[in-house]
């Protein structure tokens, strides 16, 4: 996946990184109300409650394994249209000493809205991209 080399790509990367940091903090804290997927796109989940149910207990499962935080690294991004983009993100799940206890990678399809990016879909990929 290639990055655009324009000033806009730098701005998009900063927006994506800020979004995924907030998203990781919400998942780590179990703050399911903060994980909101847009209903303005093709999302195979019908209700907010279904989204919350999908993440229910995730923070507790991570903490039970000794992981206390999730740190995202945007490793690639590509604008598909004016409103849609891909973002490849590697997640490091950190223990209490800040060490990476586990890694996962995902490709996200994001809808770019005025309020910020919204997840439309995600695909699990292998660690490291």
C-alpha cells in the first residue's frame, strides 16, 4: 500500500493516527460508547448494540492476559475516493511495563467524515502487514 506524497497525505496520516489512538484507548478502557461505527455506509451490523456486543468483554480479556493498553501504528494508507480510504494498522498490546505482549494487524476501510474517520469494515491481516 502506498502513501500519497502530497501535503494532504501528511494531514490524512495525522487524522488516521489520532483516530486510531482514540480508538485504542476506548477499547483498552472498555469504553464501548466511544467505539462508534458510521451508519452512513455499508456496515453489516444493524445496530449500535450489535457493535457494542462485538466488543463486549474485550478490555477484560486483554487485562486478564496482562495487557493494559493498545498502541496503533499506521503502516500504510491509501485514499480510494474523496470519502473512502484504506488504512493498514499494526496494534501492539502492551503490558504494565509498556512492553509489547501481542501484535495484530488489520486493514480498515474508513469513511472520511467531517467529524473524523469512521470504520466501515476491517480485515485481519498477518502481524507486520
